[in-house]
C-alpha cells in the first residue's frame, strides 16, 4: 500500500522534532555544544529538509489533480 507524500512529510517532521528535543536535552546535560549535540541537530536538519520536500511534492500533486 502506497502512502501519500503528506504522510511521509509529517512522519519526517515528527522524527526531526524528536531529534531536536534530544539535542536540547543533551545540550542542557552537558551545558554546552558537544559533538553529539551537533550530530543530533544535523540529523534533525536533514529530516526537516526531507519533510519539506515531501510537503512540496504533495502540494504539486494536489495542483496536478486540479488541472
């Protein structure tokens, strides 16, 4: 069963938000930016980028259906 791009957009957005939460917790625990915090933020940024691409794809599919 194929899911819509919007579903995957929300999924990646949720995963990215979880990574941001963990990065904030790690930053508070170590009281500074360490390599693990930076890696968590980088993964979150990549996941947000993927989510926004899926949202754009969903919008494009909606526009194609209207035409």
